């Protein structure tokens, strides 16, 4: 998972290296723990502090572009579908 995420983040021109490092660590942390995703809970399962999560969450990040690029890289071109569960 990390290699795909790192590849996509490197291809995004508006994301600098420190933000890339944070996003990789954030997504890795979200995969490993169970429960409510609060800054305190995430800091327990990672090497980052609550304050660091708080600071980085205030910054802009284009999740729509990240998701599009990740799906484009991870899925074959002829096997894509879209589903929404409201």
C-alpha cells in the first residue's frame, strides 16, 4: 500500500515532501488501529503527537485528486466501476 500512496503523492505537484511524509504516516496509522479516529487515538498508534495531527489537519489537501490518481494506478483500465452508498 505504501508504495502506491508514495507514487501518487510524488506525482501530485501541489504536495511537498513534509506533507507527503505526513499523509503516508496518517494512512498507515488509520489502517492499523480500531476505534474512533481522534488525534489522541491516532497518536497512540503512531510516532506522531496530537499536536502534529492537529497542525497538519488544518492544511489543504486534495483528497479527490489523490483518490482518482490512486484508483487509476491501482486498478486496470477495463475493470473500473463506481458505486456510492448514501
